C-alpha cells in the first residue's frame, strides 16, 4: 500500500497547502482507494528529512473507500498525458 496525493493547490502544485491523500492498494485487476485523509506534514521538514506524506495524515472516517478496475483506473493516465501534450 502507498499513500498518494490526489488533490493539491492547482496554482503552484508545491505541496505547501492542504493536500488530500489516499491510501492506495493495487491487487490483481483492482485498484482500491482504502481511505482518504488530509496531509498534516510541514512541507519544509519533509524536504529536509527526505520523507513524503506517510508520516502525518488525519484520516477522514466518514469518506467511503472506492474500488476501480485497473483498466478504468489506467484511463486517468491518458487524460493527464493528453493534457501535457497540448
């Protein structure tokens, strides 16, 4: 399992504002977003200590998990790649 950012400030994407993270598990043909949280790390400390988001997360108990087929989940890659090419 990994904890990955799924939403951050669109203006500068520098991880210095509120970041919504998700705990992701990939099993066979399924990708699960097990739980959602808010990153509570100090970005400067993370950079200095060469760490990432896994250390201080406030998990949101009222947000349900989500399950995607790997095929559907991969279509997000196409969206981002298409945007980059423009």
